[in-house]
C-alpha cells in the first residue's frame, strides 16, 4: 500500500514525461535529467506502486493498464497545479519558454501553422509548439487532461470547454488542370455544372479530427449519386493523387490555396455548383486556461493569424 506521507511527488512528474513521450531518453531531455536518473525514478515508482508500469517494445515504452489509469489522474492533477501557478502571473512572450500542444488536422497545419510560426519567430522565439493528431472523439479527454492546450477545426465540443470562431472559408472543387471537365469548358466560362459535379469521380477527405462530411449533408437526396473513388484522412496527399487524373475533391478554399501554391502548373479549383455551408473553424480550450496570460497570447495569435 502506498504511504502518502512519504511518497515523492517528483516521481509523478517523471512518470508523466515518460508516458507522454513514450521514451525514457526523450523524457530525460525534456526534464533536464540524465537517462539513468529517470530510469531510477521509474524503478522507485514501480516499487512503491507494485506494478511494472511500462514494458519495453520495439516501438517504445508500452504502459500497463495500471499506468494508463494512473496517467489520467496524474495529467489532470499536474495540469491543475500548473494552471493554478500560472494564474494571474505575467507573460512575456519574448522570454517565455512555454510549450503548447495543439490538436488539428493537416488542413489546420497548412492553414494556421505558417502564420503562427511567423508570429512566434517575431514575438516569442523560445516558445515551442507540438501538433497532435487524434480522433475527434478524444479531443475532450485530451483537453481535460491537459495533454492538449487547444483544439482547432470544424468541431463542436462539450459545454465545459470554451470556444472562439477564428476563420471561415468557402468550399471549392480542387482538380488537375488536365481534368477532362476543364477541357470541355470554354475559356470564357470556367464553371462546373451540378450534373458534371455529380458525374465526376471524387476523393473525400475525412480527417480523424473533423466532423462529418459537409458535402454529403449539402447534397441531400443526391448524396448517393456522387461517385466516391477514394477516401483519405489527409488533404496534403491530394496534389500527388490527382495531378494527372480526372478526380476532384471538395475542400476549404484556404486549404486549396495552400496546396496550389506549391503546384500552380498542375492544380486549380472551381466554385462548388450548389449551396454548402462554409467551413467554420473554431479554437476550443478548457475553462481553467481562460485567464492564463500565455494561453490568451496563443489564442489571440491564432485568431489574428489572417489565413
């Protein structure tokens, strides 16, 4: 049985680093400790809890069931302590060495990371950002536990979290410049008809961290007429997939602009030939971080990213 009077709480900080990074070496670097010191701390914790906690595998340190349960409590507790310590303190981005973890899809990465990193380079050169890809169903748990600071996307979370609308983008139809649909259009009228849209073969981009396909909902009773040739989780794969094909993909214009920027000779996009609600992006965070000055700086920077 654990003796709480003599238990070394520093061991929990080591445990948190190892389970988050899945590596003793990475945890040691993050904590500023030697690898033997981290291993020794883990051994002490194993002895006190009577559980191996981690099993070494080719992919890293695999936590035991007890370790997974402990991680939930440790992350929640340490996150609350850090939030309490930071509450009301000043934040100077020029010297801060804060670490922030963002939940987003690859569309979010190509849309929001460039202006965010530009702002960090100018204002906060010592802040580092970690991007985490996860299923939408885990977003709430990751924000609650403190494993993530912000979630960005076309998402809606529970009332315990707060949100801010930061970007709106219409949907467009991305395609190769060599697509047969374009060849049949006149130079004076490069527009896609509704029937041609339905007859085209489509790539559907359905990221793990996004809500249901908005195109399907917008097509209504005609949704079944759309021929889906491929479903993928990452929009960044589209240029290589459609460069010399007749495939099309309906994605937010902000994503299309970024994808075309690196391949203007091969890709283009046209307006969607029916009404579809725009892609409304929100950033979500746990209420405990609302007054944290550093967190507010990050949220304001993202809101003003100007994508």
